[in-house]
C-alpha cells in the first residue's frame, strides 16, 4: 500500500513551504486544464440544435481576503454548461473561537493555511448529470513542525455526480473511474471513500441521497506527503477525464419541458444540501470567505413547486 | 403596561391544559381567517389581465408526527399568490440531547409541547412583497408546575415583509400597523421587537437584510399568560388586516421580465436565509418535523444566475 510505510519525521519549515507551494500550483494547473476541457465541450455542443447562441467562455475574477490570501473564481454561463463555477483559493489566517472546536489540531493553535479547488457544474440538458469536485490541502498551526501538539496537515476532497434521472450507465462509469483511481493509491481507499461519500451527500430530512455519490475523503495524512499529494492529484485527473466523457455521451439527447421541470426540482434538493449541510459552504462562510465564490455552487434556477 | 403586574403562581395542571387548548384553537381559527382573506384576494385578481386562469384555492393536508401530535398544511398555488403555505401544528415529545442545550428550561426536562401557525407567501407580481408570519406557544417540561426548575412556557413569533424592490409605502404601512399593535400591549414592545426582527432577518454573508423587517419576539412570558396570549392574538390579527391591504394596493401594477428576474434573484436570498439561519426551519428539522410543511416556505422558483 502506497502512502504508508515511510514514516517521515516532522517536516522542516522550508519543506512545509515547498509543500504548500506545490499543492497550490497543482490546484491552479488543474483549474486551467478543467476549464479548457469544459470550454471545448461548450464549443462542440454547437453541433446540436438544442444548444443555441455562441459558446460560453470562462470569466475569471480575482478576489482578496482581508485576513490573508485570496482566490480566483472562473465562471461560465453557456449553452451546454448552463452555469459552472471553478474556484481556486489559497487563504490563511486564524479560525474563530467557535470554529476552532470543530477542527483537529486547532485547539493548540488557531492559525490555518488552506489551498484548494472547488467546482460545481449545472447543465442545460437535464439528461447530463450535475457534478461537484473539490480537493484541498490544509495546514493547521505550524503543521506539526514542533511536534504533534503544534498542528496538523492533511488533504481532503472528492467528487460526486448528480444525475437528474436514474442513469445507471453514468453511475457505473463514474464509480469505476474512481475505483481505478483509488486502487492505485491505497488498499481500501475506494470502499472507505465511496461509503464516506454516500454517508455525507445524504439529505436526512428527505430520506434521499443528493446524487449517486462518488468519493469523499478528509484528514488524509498517511505519513507520506508525496503519496497523499499524488492521490489528490489523481482524483483531480480522474475527474478531468471522466466527467467530460459522461457529459459528451449525453450531449445529443433531447429533452422535454417536463424533463426540465424535474431538473429544477432536483436542483432545489441540491440547494437544500449545500445550505443545510455542506461543510465547505459552512467552512467558507464561517471563515469569512468570499460569498460569491462559495455560493457559486448554487444552481442558476431551482424550483420548489 | 399590560401583561405585567399580576404575577400568577405556578399554573395548575388543568390550567396549563386549558392554555394549550386555547392557544391551539386560536392558531386554527387564525389559519381559517387568513386562508379566507387570501382566497378572496386570489378571486379579486381576476379583474386584471395579468392574472390568468382560474383562481387558486387552498389545498389542505393533514400529517401526523410519529413522536406525537401533527399538523395541517394549507397550500395555494394560484395566479396572484404564486405559492403560499399556511401551516398549523401542535406537537409534543422530547428534545434530542443535542437540541436541549439550546432551549431554555430543557436542561431539566426534555419534554416539550408546541403549537403554532406559520405562513410564507410568494407572489406572482414582483411588485407585491413576499411575507412571513409565525406565532407559537411553547411549553417545556411541565411548564413550571413544580417550580422554576421543572420547565417553562412562552410565546414567540412575528411577521416580516420582503419587497422585491424598494417600497417605502409598503414598509411604512407594515411598520405602522405593528407599532400600533405592540403599543397596545407593552411599553417598549415595538422598539424591542422591531430591532430583534432587524437583527434576526439579516444575511451576514451578503451584508444585507432579508427584507424590510417587521417584528420578532420570543420567550415572551411576562407572568400574565392572558396578556401574552392577547398580544400574540393581536399580532395575528394585525397581519391578517395589513398584508392583504398592502397586496391589494399593488395588484394592478404591471411588471416586466426584468422585474420578474429580479424577483427570482431576491427569492434566492430568501432561500439562503431560511436554510442557513432560520431557527424555525432548524427547530423543525431537528425535532423530526414534517419536511414538506417546514420547507413549504421555499419559493416556487428562485435564481442564482
């Protein structure tokens, strides 16, 4: 099993800086690659009558965070991608007292550093699933430079798919892609992270899952930073390859007004999950994050008829 | 000042039962009166070209709560009232351990009884404000029959208005009506409950209020149950009179597609408030309430473009 075995001592200060830079650089590159792939899909949709008008392109907007750091939102409002937001951010500061209690390692030091990529796509065509992907690297305190009690660092993230209607083919392709990805990096990763995803993306008040799941992992710090980072990179690459494949395969499928109505109602459930339960949304709003970037995940239109 | 002065001893058991019945009966009657007034508005809208089709009528749906009690949802999907839900419920049971900590008096006993009415109206015409009204009577433990430590009881509620655009006339009429109502019942009630409303219906992540406010009160237990109940009744009556007046005065105002778009975006903020911050929503979902009834407050359509 990769990622375990080599137990490193506490990282040196410049080593932690190198890790932060490396991770942040990766998230930015992944953002660029995903935006390119999505813009290509958006252009290719012009081959079908249902997608009218010019192809959308990503608009980029930089924001600074008062307490430290900032990010870039990329948003495309297109014909195939009705609304897709891809955010990267690298922020640092101190957790509020209230929030510290919920973060491992933050009881000793309120300082944090976090970098990540977060993406939600809502599609015009109700037969094309909505999708979410997020990966992040988080350092609390000094990351453990001074020993166990001085902080922690970890990776987290995942990806999950939300078809509007039952879509066994999409589900099995998505799951299979992440199974292959996980199996390359850690024994039991797939089973554990798939279950975590199913448990997490569930609306208890509806008694229904948000979508068909995928994978969800958090607090990944196996002792081998390079291995954990490689896994996190592979989650991003897997998403980059599988989602466009699933979306493209459904691009030509026509839809009815009833399909569109069902899609808007399903999107209402998405809103409920994100505002009632999503940890990223809470984390963002509680740490004074950029509201526009955090709520970019909201669907362009939703219904509660 | 009414409502203070006569300090009653702890109520007798049958006295508390009488209060519960009296309050629940009032909430039901108020529901009937409001539904009648709203159906009349819905019929009268037929005099204007913008409101097409047959007038809506309320559909009523009873629900039972597994732990004890139940309620009735009344929902109308009409031409003037795009979607309006009026719920009454009378429930009892025990608070979950997690929730007990947040409820005064529940540390000694987890038992609760609660009855109330809750209403949210989303209007077709963007020039007619959305509105919310809720009043409730809550008894924790035995309501204090065995002394201070054995429980508490109180009234809570309020009403607030959400115009889609600046509407000084609507704001001043709404505020004035509740000022008159409050001034009849307690010195300082209006100032205190108006401020509480402004503080409560605020979206910190947007730095904006949900609407123009109104009044919000909670934990009202002055020592004179009859006075507190009379105030709660008057809040209901005031709402019953003022909202239809404001709505009717705007019924003939035509709107554009741009107005409607702005309305849907404003409704998105309403969704954000209700799912991120609203205590009634949280209370309902955390006490195993009826999801359909609780989320009846969601607007029929909302946008995050």
